[in-house]
């Protein structure tokens, strides 16, 4: 039976993009294009940009009468940075790749390209070819841009427009019984469509999932074509914004994003603002995009920056702790997860059964009080109930942040029953735990969208807060490391690399959505030392340094404290000992991360960061840092992170000099250290005694001659 797809009309001589390959195993889609004889002779490869290749050999390509070629990391060349993040089957949902073609594959006249979905893994049922072209031996594209046309979702219509079909679609969305997948003898599941997605289906409308994709996914879960069309008709009828596409990474940062309505924020800046190299971020961090680097969320970036020229533009004000860097407007080379990667693979009630259904964690979303909380004084209402009551803009919504925090605590307590310190992890357990975290993330997105929370940051956190923000730490809570899911075969994606990618991606999302709104308290809402330390863990998997993205995180860490809180406030005040400090710029542990930077640029960044940090410290008398009475126990970062927190920065004065920092800046550091040590000695604070010589992690050391050690990857130390 033909499926009503609702695609826009396209001129006959143009190829409509994307090409959606969706349906049962073996489904194929073809496109035909005509080439002149001279054009055909120069073709040597096929360039593809594909979204949704989750595993090797999921897809195959055929050009004319050639053999079908399965797509995997051996048959295609994956472009960076996707290659370093695992390529096909790795972290990035969208990849650019080049497929070599045997001589004579392409001919003058009509040429047909076929794309096939080979088989499901029980989770995936589609992929999308976002762009393609033939390449010459020199890498030039053969087909001009005007040979292609982008589909226009605004022109789509419901497959069935009558009110009865739309009502039936809503009922199916909420209550239709589903199968786990399309594999033979697939079991039924307890979850319904509304359980894993936004409860009203707004996510499919928001990200413009096509009618065909909704019908195909409905059939994947055991429904009929008619039922799928009814669901698609219901989704098309929803009166909600729809600025996204399925392949847009939600909240991907980029220039001009804040100039869009807050309702468009979740669509992100698009794939065009996922940079090819991390160092391309630097002009945006420095506030000097320069020629070819400015733009809006709709415009792609220009040419890579001249890094040596950037050194002259660096000032301490960039890192000023009392400032407010806007990471939403700074593009990065880390592609964030797309919406399909947000969705849980298994719903918590299918993963855990009655244990979840009867838990406080489930009840705090939208349910009756759980058995464990019934009758307790101060039992909280479900979040959806609280938000419904607080929908009016003149209502006090500050209790909402505390309610989300309680919901996070309930999740930790719930998962703590199944993931303990000595847990033996398996792929099945990791999938259940991680899916539970994803479920909470999706439901948080659902509520922030439905109740308009993203634009109410100042109602939630006061006048100093960001104008658009989330009010919780659920993005960071989604990271595999947050639930102790280990790297390796039992990790998310089945490897250490993908496990670390998702940890990095969700931590990055936390920075973008809620970096604390200058209301740091103790180690919350963001544990900056731990978050930044994970940059090194990711680097040891990808071998792709990310100095610019790291500098954005360092800046947000320094700005996590409100400017009006002095060091005397031990929980909320400026406490440089308990945060990232400038030693990260000179630490041999972190030298490989900064290796892509020219020495003069690294020198300028180090000097400016140290100067900004010292300017903040010198706003207060030393007595403010060392009041009478016991100080809180200092935070100790894991040894593998190096000495990047914990105080006594002045002990590294010589290393700052060796890195080229101006003598007057280093002298300020030393003078402050002398005053600090003097008062600490008089008050008998033991923690400020001189530190023992640092021992480097074994993985960073190599023997270059008998008895002589050098630091791996360091360009700053001999």
C-alpha cells in the first residue's frame, strides 16, 4: 500500500533532499541524475552526508549496475572530526564520508544511485542521506548546488485531514499497544508512544519528522499503515513551533542563536555550525570573529582563523570571573546528540517493571504519590501538577527548580538499587540505566517546552540569571559517568570511546543550558573540576585535542560565582582553591590538549587567564580568604587531572615564567602567595604548607634515555 508522505513538490530536474531510507529490512530508494560525458569521466568517488548510521553495514549503496557496497569504516573514508569519534557506529549521528568508485561506474547520460536499508538491530529502522555528490579526483563536486532542492516541512499536510482520523491518532499515540521492534517474535512492551516521547508528541512536530518516517516507525512497533497515518496526521495538527529537523543536534551552539525566538532555541544552530576543527572556535571565544568568521545561525562559518594573529587580540577581560560568557553563541567542533539519541531505547517501566511504576521517581513526574512517600510530611506534588499551577507568568515559579532537584535525587536513589559500587556491568544493565537517564532528559525537555520555562531564567534565579536557561542539572545527570557506567564493552555504544563521547556531550549540554546562573554553591550545580577533568578522558579516546572548547568551560567555571559573594561565604563565595585555576595552562598533564595552539597563542592565553584570576583575587583582602575558624575541607581532584585545583598556585611561579608569562604578572602571584602563606601560618592552617613534588600519571611519561623522563606531548617542557 502506498504511504502518503506529505513531501513538498519539487521541480522535475532537481533532486529532493533529504533522501529518507526507512522501512523493513531491504528497503531501497533510488535517485537518477544525468551527467555529460566529460563530467562522468572525471568522477572517481561518491561524497555522502548521512544521518543515522548507528552500526556497520546498516546501509548499502549501489551506483548503476555496480555491486552493492555496504557502508562501514573500511569501505568509506569518514571525514574529521567524525572519524575520531568512531565513524560509523561511533558517537556522531551525522557523518560525512567518501566512497571510492571503480573506474567506469559513472557514465554519460542517466545515472542511478540506490540506497538500501540492510537490516535492523532491533532499535534502528531508518537513515537519511542529507546531501550527496560525485567527486572528481581532485575532490571537486561534479553537481552544482542548484541540482538539489531542500524539502520544505512548512508545506507538509496531514495524510488524513478529517477530525476523526486526527482524534484516532491522538488516542493511538497515548494508548496503542506496541511491540518492541519489527524482529520476528518481538515481545509486546508496556510503554506507549507518549511514554518515550513528549507526552503530546510535540517533539516529532518540533523536529519535523516526516509523515513517512512516522508511519514507518509505527509499523516498526507493530501498528498498521493506517494507524501510522492517523498518528502522523495527529502530529501534523499540533499547534506548536516546528523550527527543527531530525538531524539537527538540539541546542547546538552557534552565532545568532540568541537572536532567534526562545521557542527556536532547542532546534540549535544546525549542522553547518558544527566546526571542522576545534581551533576554529577561538575567534568566537575571543569576541573577534574577523573576516569570514562572523555570521548567524543560518550562515555557515568561513575560513579557518590565523591562530598566530589571534594572539594579539587576547585580553584578560575574556576570562574575567565577574563576566558572563555566552556559550550558546560560540560554535564548537563537538556535534551534540540528535533527537534520536535523546530517546530511550527501553522505557523504565519495561526495564524495571513494578519497581519503577511504584517508585517516587515515577510519581514525581506525573503520578500518585509513591508508596515510599505516602503519608510523609511535606510530600511534593508531581512536577507536571506543579507546573500546571505555575503556568501563569505572574505566579512564583522558584519552587520549580527545587522540585526538579528532588526529582533528580529520586532518580539517583532509584538507580542506586541496581547500580551499586561493586556492580558487574553488562550491556543490558547499561542500556537500562542509561535509558532511564534519557527518559528523564526527554521528559524534562517536554516540560520546559510545554510550560514555557526556557525563557523564564530571571523569574527562576533572579536578575543576574541568563535570559534563557534550564533550571536543573538533568543534562549532566544523563552522562554515562553520572551513573558509573564504565568505559569498555559494557559502556554506552559498546566502547570506551562512545561512552566518553556521550559523557562529554551531555556535560557540554549542561554548560549550554544551565551553567549555574552565577549561583554556585559548594560543588553544585556543576562540579566544574570533575566536568573539566573529563576533557582529558575524552582526549585519550579520540586523540583529538579540544583546547578552545576547554577554554569555554574554564571561563564558565570561573564565572560560576555571583560577583557579589565574597570569599567569606564559604559555600557561595569566590573560593579559588575549590575551582579550576590557571595551572591547567601549564600542567604537563594538560599539555597535549593545548598542543594545537602556537606557542605565542598559548602564552597569551596563559597570561590573560592568570591576570584575570589574579585581578579577581586582589579584589579582597587576604583575611577574607582565611577567616578565623576552621575552613571547609578542601576538594581534592583526582590525581590524573594534575594540579589544576586546590590552592597554592604561587608554587608554580617558575612554570608560569617558563611558559612566557610576563614577570610583573608572576610577581603579583608570588606577592599574593607570600601574604596568603603568612596569614595561614599565623592562623595555623595546615593545608597551606608547601606541597610535595607532583608525581605525573604513568601514561604521561616516557623514557627517552636511561634514567631520563620526558612528558608525553608537551611542547612547553623540556
